[in-house]
């Protein structure tokens, strides 16, 4: 049985992360969600965030609160505000965000094992759901297109398009809760990945695993999809444990 309609554009993908916040912690939750947008690469370096009006409406906060959030991100070197006709809030490339030392400071309190295990549970589950329930024609095309982008990406862009492939799979699982939880854990995984080198051999291996994964999902092979994703997560986990332990 095919899943229902799936999102297929950048604005829809942002909807996976940007949700109305709770009144008691509006500032903190809005900051967390916009940080996820930046760390997931949903808006790439040099790209512009949605307008203040759009962001405030999506998050259910005032524009005054939103500006406080954006000011924090600007102080952290993650975004910059530009004025004028083509102005707005733009995401800065990761190289401008403080370097490896700053990244390691951010992850100092992260329980790496907990993050990796939770990531595996979500990813393996999403792969199995997509294969078991099937995808619509539009969903299958989205997944193929996401895979194609990883094949064509230069090394500097690889982690961003890799994230988008995995996020696409989570979105296509049919569970908005799973997709939202995955977006959160993937943002942390990306911070961990930014602390280790990009290895060409590992990228080649990952691409073969991606191909096997997508093939299993599109064939409706739930067990094969779960096993392919489990193996893929294990490879990433081994690298992170090796470099960060």
C-alpha cells in the first residue's frame, strides 16, 4: 500500500523541522529549530533563510522574539543580516563558524553512543517502513533524485546532500514524528561529522551502500532495506568512534 502525498520542495522540507513552539519556551524552542535548519543544511551556506514574517508564522512567535533568536545566531557566527532590496538573513558557510576547535567545544557534552544508537533506530525504522508500505510514484522519484544528487556532489557539498537523502527517507516513512525526531538527531550527527576528516574511500563506500538501500526500498524489500541501513549506520558510527573516542 502506498503512502499518502509527500512533500517535494525546500519549503515543505523546512516544515519537517519548523513547527509551532510551546508558549513557555518559545525563544529556546525557536532557537533550537532554526539551529537544526542550519546544521542540517536545509538552507546551504550563502543561502537565505525564509523571511521574518514566514519564520514567525511557522514558529508561532512574535517577530520581536524571532529577532532575538536571529541575533543569537548572528553572534555565534552562523548567520548574517543583510539590508537592502535583496537583503535578509543569510546562512554563513561552516568555515566561518569557528573552526574545528569551536565544533569540538560544542560537542564536548554530547553522549556519542546515545546519539549513534538513536540514529540507527530511527534510520533503520524509516527504511523498513518505506519498503514495507511502498512509496507513491512521486515519492519514489524524490528518493531517486536525492540519491542522484549525492552521486554528483563535489566533496565539499557531500555531507549536505547526504543529509538530504537521509532526511528524504525519514520524511517518506509516513511518520511526521519520526521525521522530526530524525531531523533533531541528524543535526547532532552532522556536528560530530564536522569534527572528522572527509575520507574519499569512505564516500565511495557510502555511495555503494546508498545505492543498495534505495534499491531495496524501491523493490519493497523491507528486511533488505533495514539491513542495508543498519550496515550504513554502523560504518559511520565506526568512523566517529575512531576519531572522537
